[in-house]
C-alpha cells in the first residue's frame, strides 16, 4: 500500500441567488483523510478516527459511491483504504459530505498517477452527494475538488466554470445547533417561481458571476440576493432577519443561507469585519440558548490537495 | 441652435437565456439623428426624414418621453430639435425604438456639455421603451447607449454591468416580414417557471456572463440556451427548429430569438460563418415566400456616438 494525506476544504453552496449552480471554497476548514491504494488487489476499507459520528456501514458512507465510481471508470482492480482523520461536523451546511468524497477521489487519483481530470473527479464525488440527497449536485463537490468559486453551467453534460476569487475576500460562517434536513429544506420551496422573480434571480446570478470574473467586490455584494429559497428557508433559523441586518451593519458585503442551511455565511472585503461578524453570529444564537460553531477566514482558491 | 449628428446602434435583447436582463450591440446598423438644442428656450420638435413610417404625433414617438425625462432632470429650459435621418425598420426586433431614444438623449447630453452619466442616459431612454411596451426595460437601451454587452443586474435601483465583447465576434440577424407584437410575445409566456427550469436558466445566464467576462467564446455558445421564452415564442416563426439546426450546422455558436421576435440572431466567431448564416436565414424564409431583411457584422463595443 502507498499512502498520502489529503485535505479537501469546506464549501458554501448556492451563494444566495446561485441556487444549485454556484459554490465557494473556504480556507482553514475541511476534511483530512489518509488515502492508500494497492493496485492489482480489490476492496474498499473506510476507518473513522475523526471523533465525529459517521455511518457504521461502509456502504452508507458517501466515500463509497464516490470511490466506486472512480474505480469503475479506471477498469483495473485497485484496493483502497481511507482513514478519516479530521471531519467537518456532519449536517453543518458547509459541505461536510462533499469534503469527504472530494478528498477520497482526489487522493486515489493522485496515487494512480492522475488518470482523471478535475472535472471527472467532480463527477465521481457527485455520486457521494447522490447517496445522501437523492439527486447529485456539484455545487459543494465542485469547489471542494477544484477550489475557488465554481459555476455549474449545466449538468447534462456537466459543465463547470471556474471563476477567480478576488484578493482579500473573507468569510464568516455560523453553524447553529438546529437540525434542518436537506429534505425539509427542499420541501419548503415552491415548485414554481413567478416569472418576475425568476428574472430578478438570474439578473443577480449574472451580477454575481460578473463580480467574481471582473474582481468587483461591491458588485458581488449587491448581487448576492435570493428571492427563491431564502424567503422560505429563513423560517428555519431563529431571528434570521435581525441577524442579517446586524451583519450588514458590521460591514459585511452580504449574508445568506449556506446551502440548504441551517448554517449561514457572510462575505467581507476585510478580515477584521469577517471576525466581528462571526462573533456577532455566535452572540445572536447564544441569546436564545442555541449553541453554535463559528468559522472565519479567507475565501480560498485551493481545492483538494496533499498535506504533510 | 447648435446641431450634431448622432448614431445609436441596433441591439439584440435577451440573448437567449438572459431574458429581460441582457443585451448586445450590433455594428453597422442603427439610427442616425440630427440633434439640435437652444438653451433658454423651450419646446421639442421631431422631424422624420428616414422614409420609415413613424407615429404622426410627437407625443407618440419614443423620443418624446426620453428627451422630456432628460430635460426634467436638467431643470433649465432647453429647446430640442430632432431630425430622424436614418432608421432601423420599426418592429424589427433589433431595438429600433431604443436606437432612437438612445441617440436623442445622448445627443442632447453631449450638446449640454455632458451633465449626465451614461447610466442616467439609459434611465431617460427607458422612458421611450415604457411608451411602447408598458414597462420600461433597459436590455435594448442599455447597449444602444453604452455599447458592448450589457447586463441589467437589477432595476431598483438600475444597476448596469458592462461586459467586454471578445475580439472577432460576429452576428447574423434576420428580420422576417411577420408581425408579432410585443404584447403577443409577452402573453404567450407562462407566468410561472418550474423551479428546475429556472435553475437551468440561471446556470446558463451565469455561463453567458462568464463567457463574455473571461473571453471564452465556446462557453458563450454553450450557454445561450433559453428554456423560458424560446419554447413558446418560436411558435410565431415558421420552421424555427429547422432553421436553427441549419444555422448551427453552418458553424454558428448559437441562434435564438432577438428580443421578443420575430427577428432571429446568431453569433459566430468567424465573419464568413456569420455571412453564410445570414444567407441561409434569407433562403429559409424565401422558401415559403416570406420576405426578410438580413444583417451581418461585428458585435460592437461602441454605443451612441457623434458622426460626421
């Protein structure tokens, strides 16, 4: 067996208006896996030493369908051993499952001599998302593999556009101790969007993409509005509107729900603002006695990678 | 009175997926106006020497509300005389009314010493669009004033993002002799969009904006799909699907309906392809005996401007 340690970052999907099509990479938070392979043999072993509770059976772990998809495409027998060393809390809304799938397939590909492109690795990692969500999305696994800001232009076929992240761009994330299942978060959404709202949304998606592509931080902030999911999903989060008002008053460019929630993210052009916002988020949930984890750091251009 | 001659270009609104939020500037086709002002006096005179049929009454001409909006903001008396010398055929779907409004306000602003920004001029010109459409859109007047590719991020307040046009980017446009009123074209649209289709659309809007911003011509082509308006509006245009197949087979990057139709545009990375596509468009409509005008040329970064 040959082994490497692989890190894949946490990610924020949707970015407000970019519902199901955009995701962004967080620096300083993610999953750390030891990945080992042996060619010629078979089998997949997954060990959990992260201290986080994960499915007892291998086949219920997102790593399994992701790695099996890769091995299926590789067409030669490979034995894979994965040890999960550090893990984002499951259900955090910052791409916990995506980070595991991304790190696992990225590591196996690296050990095999990189037979697959980054885009193919995203497709493999999507199989892990399908296991938990029923449908396979790429808005977390895309950035977890590739880094930066990722636009999923379309799924048939998968068409991923990488956008640069402006220099000096920071996030604050809060993961409150509230349980909102992906299923609940889906079911609260309307099945149809009034045409007027849809037009508003894609104007904002255009603005958001232009903001990243042109490095216009103010435009990113102005565009990060969601008229489709946020009005419904914010109901799961106590005091959401009050918190948003406070976070924007602290100088954040925008605040919105991370993925399907319950985590919330904010973006800022200043590190001190991101730190203050994270503290404000913690205080907001502490008041009604809701525990939470907070994260703050730089938005990252780096996706999955080898670490020592 | 001081006079200048002003040209404002034809434009294509929507660009497929960018329904109501995007527009693009055509080179080599537009309106030519002589604009004169006299400060201290009042009144607006509009003369039509274009040979095209236009409303008999001043107040029914789009130029009137556009210029009156500018003069209202200027707050000092100005007499304006506009002579329409050349005019895109009304109802062509390539921004005929927008070109008149844009040229008029641009010319008056120039003669007054540029008291207003380009964005304000777009707002004034939008009043002309409101006269004919009932609602004021900026997806034709935006590029007619500013040039290039324009994204209307939002309307409240008006937020216009200019995107660069890649070098070597060409259009073909056909204006068939079919009457489709803007009202008809609006009424055929569904009032609600299934969420899945809305997501598809904003993935494509993101791709289109990224394509322009990053200069990725192939991405522009892949993104220029419309699942919201084209499926309904193409019913007004005989043999639309057959034509589209042929146009793409000629090497065009994309084909779609220009604005609310009945004109159709195609984009190409090669001038010869654009020329061939325009001929194919003409032949398509000639077969069932429908006359048409065709245009082909470069996509332009230049909006309204003084000409000698």
